[in-house]
């Protein structure tokens, strides 16, 4: 956790020391409109400058509403960072009311954090995202820090869609309203004026907020947020031809003494001095200076968008009379509004052009995009494809442009080939664990991955995976797992030893150890549907020190020390929007293992062994019922096919969890491994209420019928009364390190209750 604190502290200090979203507070200035006869005859050209300020920049929308209501024709618009985002959309033809509607509906958490929808990830990528809390570059075995919290891919995708109707315009002076924005050269600190190129590229560079978004390389220059160099480009808009400038400033002012009460505020105040001084001359050069009251908001206060937009309107209303004076000096009417496609988002793509791919083939990229050319698609499907490509982690940036039915991709492949990742976890079965992972990409092939997990704690475990990802073609992999746990279980857990049950004990303490190696091949039928086949070698060691002595006269009983050899196949479908708190989607997970051979510790195969199979399946359906209330229904079943006396792999029911091994099946109301069986049918209903963001209250009820061969007749499957049932009420919060959950359950049969605790991702 010390590494986590260090990383977060570093990011906070970068924001405090580098990002100068500042302002200068000054009394309103009188309006000074040029009044020569030539100007009157030739009309009055008006420019609008929008400063940077993160979420506070939403006040620009409110100010633009009032400017529009005053009837002013805007001839030029320029901005920095958030001012560039708002200004560019206005320049592209959106009016202020349309901007208000757009920004009120945007999911800013998704845009800032680059949260890729779960359904966009392959199963391998889902597993990674739902296991590790922290990922750090580890190239050449040196720990690095991430460049930022986000690559900015979701913001880029959203902006490219909103401006697709002007994607053919490369000279920003030819937009419906001439536009420019400011960025900063990250190497020299010098300002960069962007008024040509591809609009989403320019705006991404201007808004690349340090520590939040990755720097953007454009025209051979590595750029970051323009607020570092010029957060209020008034001189630049005058050079464009603006004779009257309306400025909307959402930068912070200097704090008073009473607020200088922390190290963070003091350092922020010191870093503000330069920009405050720079703003003095700029404010006096602004004809109408609009200063919304946004001091109580931060650069990430997007959840308070309504109040911020309203404050922008209030500030502009105080200048309404001066705005009307400008309107009176304008002779030309506004340009006709541009037609922005609405409703259908159907796209025709005839060709795909890819640049920047050196290590990943065109076929690999097309497979991830799920795009065939020529074809008709939608923005939604296209963005899903970009998310699929981004979810691989193999690309730092995916720039895209659609013009003349040609989709052009400019890719920047990730330079990081090695990662060091961490997670922590606690549950009632495995107890405490700290996970350390080393992942290495591109060892033998461009699209291969080697990953090693080591879980240290009460039960030491490890996983070694090597996987060659061929997308929708057959992929291959090798897995080796070591898993161990200690548990008190009912005495008949190993049924072969019931002949010594007369010793007068009901439970035994066991050490359960599983060595498992798989060689497999799988193919993605689509992004969320996977089919796999393979072979498995498993060794189970189950011993107890509670009773008896072994053949070496050690004080323990060996229940199992056997090698199991099997073939397996599986079919998985997973469209849940959240693994732990799903509110919509489907889940289907079915696999069958056919055990062909069994050998002892010396690999001598048992001659009287008869092959048998184990089939188990799970189906789940989650759907919203009302606002914030969702329902998740699951049905799970398993059965042995063929007869065998071996019971080590019997289904063991009880407990709560999202990650179990072999045939351990969760069941509310009972402790882990409360009873075993060779066949079962279980139903589960969960109602989940997200009463606050990422905070969940849930109620669950489950029931199971069990038996050696319950599927031999429908009467036995659905027999009443139900063999086992339980209820659970719980609270959970979804954190960056995984869910924290506490559940209290009760079993009517036992008339006893159980508490379950879980902290962090399951692994």
C-alpha cells in the first residue's frame, strides 16, 4: 500500500505544481468599442475567448447562451483546454442550447478515466481488469510511474463522433465559426497555436491535462494542456481579426490568508503567481470580461455541472447591456446554421487505411475492430471496435478519421512490454492475500503474453499463464496453477474414509492442495462468446493432521494424493456490465471434463479405473427493474456422468465468492464446503439497489437440491421440500482495488447464520 500512496501523491503534486488554471479578479471594465466610420460601414467582428479550467469550463456554456440570446454574431472563437473543447463544438455548428444538452448527458467518469465497457473486453482482458488494482511499467526490471490516469481515448472517440460532419475541414478558419486552440510544447514549455489539421487531434492536445491525460504527439511535437503556456489567448484572437473581444474566464483567483491553511493550498498559491501576473494585462485588454463564480468548484467537479453552467449564465447576464451594445454595431446577419446529422448514425465504410502498426498485423487489428470492408456500420459499433483495440493494452493511442467512406487509423503502439501489478484481498476461505504479478508481452510473438501471479498470505498460491492472442482466430495457451487452502470440513468430505467414522468426531481439519496444468485452444465467436478445448493434468493432495498416521508414521491421514488426467471443453458467454454488481447482461458458463486416467504419486496408472465425466453449467440474467434497482437471476447445475468411487472432485457447496477452484459451489446460508454431492441444481435471486454511486445494498435468496443422481428423474430434481436454502442481505462498495462486501446470511434448515466478508478483487 505504500507504493499506492506514493503513486497517488506523485499525481496530486503534479496537478498542483503544473496546471495553472488561474484568474485575476477585477472590477468590470467599461466597454470600449471601435467607433470609426470605416468600422461602422464594414461591420464589427467579434471574437470570443474561453479559458481553461477543467469542469469549471462548463460555465462557458451558460455564458454562450446569454451571448446568443443577446443576438451577437460570433466571428472567431478560440480557447484552451476545456475552453477549446466547448469552443470547437460551437465552431463546428452546435448552438449553446445543444451544447448544454450534450454536456448534461455525458458520462464524465468514463471520459476522464478511460473506463472501457466490460463488454468490449475479451475474457483474458476482463480477467486482467478484474484482478489487479495497480499496474506500473516494469521495462528492464525498473519500476516506473504511469504517464497519467487516462490515455484520453474515450474523450477522443466521443469528440470525433460529435464533429464527424466537419471531419473533411482541415483549415479551422473554414469551420462555421473560425476557430483555434492553444497547446504547450512539453519539451520547451512554449505555446503552440493549432488552427489546422484534424479537429479532434488539435482539441485532444489542447486538453491533455497533465497527470489526467497522456501527452499528445502532433506534427512531431509532444504537446500537453495549453493552460501551461497560454490559458487565455486574447492576443491570438485579435491577430485573427477580432475587433471586439468577449472573454469568459474560469481560472482560479488567488486565495485569501484564511484559506492558506494546508501544504496543498500554499503550493497551489505559489504556482499561481506567474499566471496571475500574466492575466493582469489580458483582463484590461478584454472588451467584455465575464468572470463566473466557480471558486467553490474543482477542475474535476463534473458532477456539479448544473450549478457550474448556471453560474456561467449569471455572470454573463451581468454584462447583458454591454452585449446588446455590441449587437447594435453588427451589420451582417449570422451565417445559416450548418446541418448536423441527427437520429441515425449509419456509416458506410468502403476502405480501411492503417498507419503506425509495426508489430501488430492488419488482420489482428481488423479482428479486434470486428470490421469488414466494405460494410455499413454505426458510430456505436465503431466505438466498440476502438474500445476492443484499446482494451488489449497494446496501443497508447488510436487516432481515427472517417472521410469519403474511408476509415483512417493512426496507431501508436505501446512501448511498455513489461508490467508489475499488485492487488490485495481478504475473504473467509483464503483469508488475507497480497498479489504480485509480472506480465511480459511479445516474448516469442507480437501478440503473446506471459503472466506470473504470486499470492502471499495465509494460503500461498501462484498462477503461470502463457497465451497467444489471435483474436477471432484460434488462440492457444498454457496454464499452470498451484492453489492451497486450509479448512475445517464435515468428516464425510472424503467418503472413502467413512469406515473410520466411529471414532466420534464430526469434522476434520484438512490441507487442500491443487496442482493444475492445462494446454488449451480457444476461439472468440464474438467479443463475449468463447469456445475452448484442451487437456488437463491435475494433482490433488488432501491431508489431515486431525486423525491417524500415514504410511511414514507421520501424524496425519492422507485422503488423496492422486494425479487426474482429463480432456475438457467449455463455452462461455459473458455480457454482464459488472462482474460483482451486474445490473444488465447475460452469463453462460459451461464446461465438461472427461477423466480418462488416474495415476498415483509415482505415475503408475490405476488399471481398474473407469473413465467418467463432470459437467457443470451456470446461466445468469441481470436486468434493471427501476431506477438504481436491478435483479440478477442465476441457475447453476452440475452432475457426474458415469460412475466412480472417487469423491475428491465432488461438488462441495457452501459459502460466498466470485473465484473458486475445482467444484466448490457458493451457497448462502452455509459455511464453505458444508456438504458434498455428485449432482446438484441451484437457483439464486439477487436484488441490488445502488443507493449512492458505487454503493450497493442487496438481498439474495438461494435454494439447492442435491443427490448422487438427481437428474435421473424430474421428480428428484424438483422435489419438495428443497434440500438446502438460504438468505443473505449485504452491503458492497465498488472501489479501484475491487469490491468491499459484507453479507449476513441465514439458513432455515440449520437455523443458524453466517457472516461473509470480502475485500478487493478475487484471485
